[in-house]
C-alpha cells in the first residue's frame, strides 16, 4: 500500500494515458500526444546528464538524429528486419556517444557545453551534406512502421500510441530506479561538487561517462521511434534548435526532477500545436509565458511544486514543535 501511495502520480498518469485513445477518435490528437511521448524519452536522457550529473550536453539532437537515421538507412537501404535494425540503431548511437564522451568529458562546465554544441553541429552538417547516404536536404522517405509482434500490428495510430507509451513507461521506471539508487545519488554528488565527490573516492570520469552514454542511448531510442512513427526524416531534426527545444521542455518541466521531462514536454508540445493557427504570432503568447515561468519558477513546474511542498512540511513541523513545547511548559507549571 505504501508503494502505491508513493507512486500514485505515476499510476494516475498511466491510467489516463491507457484510457485516452478510448475517449477520442481524433487522429491528430493521438499524433501530437505520441510525438510528445517520443520527445519525452529524449528529454529524459538530457535530464540524466544535465539535471542529475550536472553536465550540459548540447549534442542531444545529434544523437537523436543518429538513432533516427540509423533505423531509416538500415531498413530502407539495407533491408534489415525492423526490430533488428531498431536494436542496432540504439547500439550505434550508444557507441558514438561513448567515443564522444571519452573526449568531451575531459572538459568541464561551459567548455563541455561548447564542445558538445560543436559535435552536434558536425552531425547536422554530415546529415545535410552527405547526399549519397542520408539524402541531404531531400531527406529519407519511406521508413517502415514497426514490424508486427505476433498478432499485434502497428499500422494504426492507436497501436503506435500504445507502443511508444510502453517504451516511455519502461524509460520512466528505469529512470526512477536509477535516480533513487546509489548510482543516482553519486550523479547528484558529482553535480553538487565534483572535487568533493573525488575526495570521497568516487571515480567521477567513469560515472560521468556512464551517465553520458545512457543519455545518448535514450536519445537514440527516441530517434528510432520517431523515424518509424513519422516515416520521413530531414536534417532539421539534428539542428541545434532541436536541442534547445528539448532544453526548454526540461527547464519548464523541472531540470533534475523525475516528472519534469514528462510535464514540460507534454505541456509545451500541446500548447505550441494548439497555437499553430496563429503561425509566427504564437510566440507572442508563448514567449512571455515562458519568461514568466523561468523568472518565478526557476526550478520548473515540478521543482516549484516540490519546493512549495517542502516549505509547507517545514512550517507544519515547526508548528508541531511549538505546540509540543507549549504543552510541555504548561505541564511543568
């Protein structure tokens, strides 16, 4: 019962997400929500390396694109079976992330951010310029949907929705166990003070590299899901602005929190899509809202709620102490 009470928010979200397709026939809504789930998986990777370990990676869109293009090229050009190509796409992204991390993590703070920004831009240039492999500006067309698993096919919007939701749930559970484990506390120790973490015997380079590699794996996983969901890939998914979009989702939701990527991504993706009819003028509404949120909730929506709850509990404890102290004095009298 205590486990259910601790995880009631996650269970409520899961219940609502499972039942949502039953209450709407609008395929566009399902498309937008599925897309927000895919971006959420990628943002969880950014949150791990940036929010928990304290290393801001600006190459995240590049790794997302590597996962997407790996799946697309393996299935379209090499005719590799879908699920084998899916696993290979995640592995390719992870291996590239490992070698990038070996070099990038020798730098610190803003130098790390600048280095990864350059790496992300190089990935974008490779995708944009290498016409023979990636299709360049024409993009990659005809990425197949996921192959059937037994009697379950993934041709409809509803089946794709539940497939992506299943991966999101797995990622959420993984992130929950990781961040609440000793490894997660190690990452937080590195974020708070890398020098102090080293003095207590933590191999900071190895831990940062593991965190970075996991984050690239999650980006590649999201990219592979995106490729088979959208069915068309263009170089813009690897552009620097895509990384900053992910960073915005994370900051709004709450960097370094478990629910932040979920809340921030879903909120911004749905709001921006709802304001599509305003075209370029939608930023006149969305921009001030974002600035207001960053000023008054610097830790994001989820971080702000957590701070409010912590202050409330602190005041409650102080009140109980004062009440207890008063009754003790009265008893002594």
